C-alpha cells in the first residue's frame, strides 16, 4: 500500500475518532445541562407551589385549631358537669364559663 494511501487512512481514522469523541462529550454535556435545568425547574415549581399554598394552609390550620379548641372546651365542660355534686358548683361553673 502506498504511503499516501496509508496517510489518508490514518488521517481519516483520526478525524473519525476525534469526531466520535466530540459527539460523546457533547451528548454528556447536554445531558448534564438538562439534568441541572430540570432540577432547578423542579425546585422553582416546589417553591412557587409552597408560596401559593401558604395562605390556604394557614386558614385551614386556623380553622382546625379553632375546631379542636372548641371540642376540648366542650369535653371539659361535659366532664365538669358530670362531676358537679351540687347545683351551686354548676352555677359557679356557668358564671365562669360565660365570663371567658
């Protein structure tokens, strides 16, 4: 095989090798970039959703806490009514309860 043909094959092989390596590195860089962008986008979405739901969740928690406090008050009043031994104690409790 003449030297010029060998040189042509060597240069072509090196060119294909460099082109292949460049393609592999480009694909890896694109993949890393897209993964980073997806992570940032997911974080931004979670932050936006959290900010959007903050007011709604505060209202829900306030309502739930109020309902729980009312239920506890009702249970405590019922326990105190059952344990009252005389009418005076019941009357005093009702006066105290209305003053709260």
